[in-house]
C-alpha cells in the first residue's frame, strides 16, 4: 500500500475546530425532535437496601407527566446490561439490571424513569415518587468486600467478581535466596474521566417503519446498537445510532448504561421522541468511576539491580456491578505491571471486588496509570536501598531492541498472547532525562531552596493501541467530483476527522478540501467498532487506505471506456483520470457511474507505543503543596500522521494524569454516600495548575503490524504522572524518609506524611 506522501506527517490544524469555535457544534443537548418528551431518572438515595415498595401515584398525577417506569413495568426477565469486552461467564451474576430490581446497590442507581413534557416537570415528578427501602449494611472498601460477611449478590456467595493470574517463569524460585527482596503496599484513589460533556441521548421510534433512531451515541455505536437490539427486541438493522459532536469520552462516555436502554424503551412505549441529558451531579455519581485499587507487591533483585522477579496481589474496587468493560482493569494489571522491563519471573494476582459504590469502567490508559505507579515507585525504593541511581536501575532492566518482540506474562482466564512489538526503550528514556535536565538538576535532589524541597522523578511506560479485530471505511464519489469518506471509528474530540482526512487525501491523491470524513454513525458503513484502546488511527486509517485502493481502481475502470484504453493504463493525477494519450476526465464527469466502495481492515495484532516521563517538583513542608516546576514526556508513536494533534493528545493526557496524581478523588463515607458530588469538592486541574508541561514525539519505530506503520498514541501521556510525581516527591522529601505510596498527593496527605516522619524522628 503506497501512495504520495503530501499530507501525512504535516502539523495540520484540526479541521473540526473552526465550526466548534464559532459555536456551531451540535451536541446531544442541542438536538430536538417535534413532540419530544424529556426524561429524568429517580436514583437510589441509599447505597444498599431492599426495595419494599415504590409508589408512583402522586408522580403520575402531576400534569405533564406521561409515564413513570419502574422495573415492574418492564416485565420479566428484567433486561441486564451485557459485557461487550473481556467478559467471562463467572461475571454473569453481577451484571446490572436496567432498573433496580428488588434491591439497590449504590447511591445513584436508577430506580425509575420519569417522562414528561419538560425536564423540570420530570424532575418534580421524580421527587414525588415515594420509596420505601429497608437499609442493609454498606460495603465501602475492598477489605470488607473480601471478607464476604455482607454479600451484594447472596446467590453468588462471594463479592469477588473475577480473579486473574498473570504468570511468567517461576516467581517462587526467583525469590528463593535472592540477594535483595523488598515488599511494599501502594494505593491509587477512585477518580474518573469527567469529560466536558455529560452523557445524553435522544431516541426516536418510528412505529410504522419499525425503526429506532438513537442520537447522541458515541465511542462504540455499532456494539451498543447490538446490545440495544437484544434488549428491546428491534432488529439490529432497524436501529440507527447517529454520532454528533462529542465533548470527550476518555473511556467513560459512550459505553452502554441503563439510560441507553431506558430512553429508547420509553420512546418505543410512548410512541414519542424522548430525550435525557445528565446533569453534572448525576454524572459524578452515575457515570463509570475508575482507578481505585491497592496492591501488595514484592521485588527480588541481584545486588547490581538486575531484576530477578516480581510478585504480588492487587485488589480493584469495582463498585456494585460488572459493567460493559468486564474485567478490563483487573486483566490489564495482571500482565501489564511488567511494563517495558525485563522481568523473567512474574506472578501477579488481581481481584475485581464488589462494593456499594458506583460501578467502575475504563478511563484513559485503564490499569496502566495504576500499575505504572506501583511498579515505578517500587523500582525507586529498591534502587535507593541498593545504592543505585534510579536512572541506571531502569537502563539496566529495560528490554533492548534485540529482545523484541517480547511476550507478556500469561493471564488466566482469557489470555490473549499480547506481545510488545518493537522499539528502543532506552532511547526515549535518555531523551527524556536530557529534556528535563536530569544531570544539570541532580544536585537539587532533596535540597531545601527558598523554603521548599526539590526533587526529580522518572517513569517508563508502554501504550497499547490498535485494538481489533476490524474497521470499515466507505468511499463515495459525489456528483461534484468530491469524495465522501465514512469510517466506523468514532469521533470523541480526539481530532480523528483531521487525521483520517490526511490519510484519505494521500491515499486518494486529492486535496484535503475535496474530502469529507464522517465518523461513527451506523448509517455510514456496514460495520464498525468505534474508538477505544487508541485504535482510531490504526484501524480506521488503514481501512481508509485499503478502501482508497479499491476506489482508485473503480475510477480507472469507469474512466477507461471514455479514454479509449484499458483500466490498467489509466492514471490518477491531480484529481483527474488520465489516459495514455493525455486525454483526461474530471472526477465529476464520472459521477453517473455511482462509484462507491467499502472495505474492511482486519488486524488482531496490537501496537505498542512507548516512552518515558520525568517530573521536577518543589514541595512546601509547611503546607504539603506540590508544585510541578517541569514535566516532560517523550513517546515514540510509530509513524506520525499529524505531530500537532499527537502533541495535543500527549499534553492533554499528561494534564489528566497530573490531576489524578495530585487532585482528583471520589470520596465516600461509611454509609456509601458520595461526599464529592460537585466540582467544589471534586477538584479538576485548571489551565493555571500545570503551566510547564512538554511533550516530545518520536517516530523511529513504525508499527510492523499494519501497512501505515502507525501506533495508537492517545493514552501514553496519562500513564506515568502518578509514578513520576510520586518518585519526585519521594526524592524531594528524602531527608524525612517519606515514601509517598498513596495517591493523590494532595497537600493534606503530603503534609501528614511529613508530620508523621517528624514525630517518628523525635521518638
């Protein structure tokens, strides 16, 4: 697959932005339909309890109310939301019903759907529903869940939804008589994606045609359409999921939630369009949470720092139900904690436990933010105790180019045989320490300067991308000679339309302004898989390149008779079909041929971008405030389509990662009530928090698994901030012998670490 390289590699500004900046975006709450009704969700006010009764009499009597739907109205068996990714039969008992069915298991769980003439009326009616719920003991931490004294699902007999074993070599033998062994506990707090746009959906049922149109879908439209079809009994081909503008996803928005069934169900039941928009308070309590886990992990080394083995157990607080992502977080941690390092002997057990909190899902770089924090903090602790520079410790243990491809540890159940593809991990590490000025700033490690302690920290990462198994692209010749491209990849704010337009323009050898790219909607292509796992460019881009080859052949075949030659003699030059005599045709002159092609790109081999990050911080011992003075991430992403958008992905991901490292925390009390239900309590990073962030993009190792050589690179920046910041804070506070092993490193936590160290020293 070769074509002229005019647009690929250029820092072209996003084609999406001008319309959005002018306020012409069309987000789900901007949409409407004639006769549309609005919906509101009655959510559980308690974390755990038995539903004795639900009285909807007063709510139904309120003028303007069209329906109050409870589990009893939907009938038996009550639909439950299936797993779309990394499922296992053992998880079936823990799937979430579309409405609470006899029992509530977290604050915010949907109990009823109210549909009315306006959102205000629907919300007022929801307040009139009388609930009688018998309280049950709430399980709010994984240790209590693991004791199984109180069960969320009594019939299952356990609160462990699934357990994974990641194994390589013989960890027991590696630890036997090892010269150096170190064991430590680490913890990452519950936080989540929190995109700019909360969830929303507009469903329109055409009873006469038997068709359902769902507007506001995102991320995985085709798979969600299959789930909806199975739940409401409408054939898949009679459901259109239409993607509009989306204010971010980051793994959370676009999954199938109870509301994605309830709103179409209400539209079908009432014969009217129904719309629901989540408010921010709902978003904080009901959209997938993520990250919360802790681990007990141990490393064995030679005295020169060579790693002999790694072993341990990690526990993930999965909330009340297993949602559509299945065991993704636990599975990824079971093998991915090894990262880009040579760890010949490895055994990590991970458990996904159920608690009375909002269910978890994936959040940008699922399991990698957490596992990288565990691994890289342990590495720094080990290096310090062995008297080895943390940079040298990593250099010694990073896999070399000659050792790649490299098989990850085997995971049971569901091993996929994931293999690191290619790269030079030391190169990105060395470039990173050069960019941060590691050597020049080495003397500042642990020094008190103007009342603050300074420190530097490192971390390395690998980034999974290109999740298969396939993606479709369709190319259609328009009457004016321009080209319309549809692709199954979804646009969730990542600049996919720009990147895919660049690929299409080069593949078709047309100017970008003659190409229109449409993303995601199920009406555009026969099949698609959407945007997750940094796959849009890898899968969608290669599908477009494949379709472009067929499209060009179709153009040649259509032009050959008029040009008086064979199709193989036709050339496509500057948007014209030219024959051997020099005669040519504009594409518009071939419009009557109705040229349209669709191709599928199949690929099951993942791509692995990789890199390193370094942080330079100053810590105020009086307040515990951590200021990020400098932060650098270097990533090799294979062949780069657009360095401008790639840098945007890298920087944006870093900011989210720093938010997780220093600020964000979803906090529950002992009764399972969410205490951080507004932005006054849940702290997100703002523009002024981290002004000194830099990203460096390399493309020295194109992916061997796809013709374009691209690797997914939407998540790498978020993986290392927790680890790099943790190591930098530890270096800054070395004189206190502080080990910051719990995130977030908020001012109160850092201050307490210092105070505890001072008290211990004074004893």
